[in-house]
C-alpha cells in the first residue's frame, strides 16, 4: 500500500487531534476513536497504524533516535506484564468517567499523548503499544476477530526474520520457525510488508 498515502492520512489526523485538543472539542476525537473500534472488527487495528496521533509522533521519535545512533533499549520487565495494561485501562476509564460526571476538564488525552511520546524517547515503541496504551488494550478484542488482517504467505516466506525485527508492536511470532502475525497486536503500520524481501506479507481476509 502506498506509503505516501499513509503518511498523509497520519498527518491529517494528527492535525485533527491538535484541533480537537486546542479548541476544547475533545468529543470530536472520541467520535473518531469509536468509529475506529467499529472498523477494527472488520479491517483490523487501522486506527493504530493510520489515525492514532500518538503512534504518528512516536514513529518520528524512533526515526530520530536511529539517526542519532541511539541504541535500542529493552522494555522494563516489571511493567511488561498483561496485568499492567488492564490496570492502566481501568484508571483511564475511571478518570474519563469522573471527568464526564463532574464536568471537570481533565486533560486525559493530551496526557496520554505526552506519555507515549516521552516514553518512546527511552524505550522501544512496543513497550507503549503492548503494555501501556489503553486504546490498544480496547482494540485488542475486536482486532483478534477482525475479518481482514496482514497474513504471511508460508510458501514465500524464507524465515529471514526482518518482519519480526521491524514490527513496532511485536505482533510477529515465530514458533518453530514458522512466522505469523497476531491480529490482536498488529497495528497495520505495514512496516513488515514493505520490508519483506520475499513479498510474502499481504493484507487480506483473516486466514486464521
């Protein structure tokens, strides 16, 4: 899929997010996210890879880190647990509901945006995507049963492992040397598809 189109869409929705935040119309972004959930059931987690402003800026941070020669860090083991993601989701929803009920303007979304970007300065993207992002936790469910996803053609795959190395969400698994993509974790960022030297990764119907 055309990379320029993806970057253009990301830029447009980043500007839309900025407009929603600075104009006080944060409900506008809530509508975008709810639509993203609905489409995830059919198309996969395209919200993450194409629309999410946090991911868009995180990609820029990662690019700059590579240019600066910053070594790849490991995610902190104590926070890299499934329980952490659900605790953060509960806190996120509780804060959001508190804001709705009391009418107090709590900058939840700007705070999440800042957290995602700042953490990417020190840790790999997958740390945020897999364990900390409440949006990602919500989208894992519909993403796991999405009708369309990225699939690896086993007849063409040579097991080089490039897809696994470039995936920002650690969605590529390779038990017994057989590579596949977890649709619940896949952000549909398409890095794996573009970098695959065999052209073995394609977006299509979920083959299970």
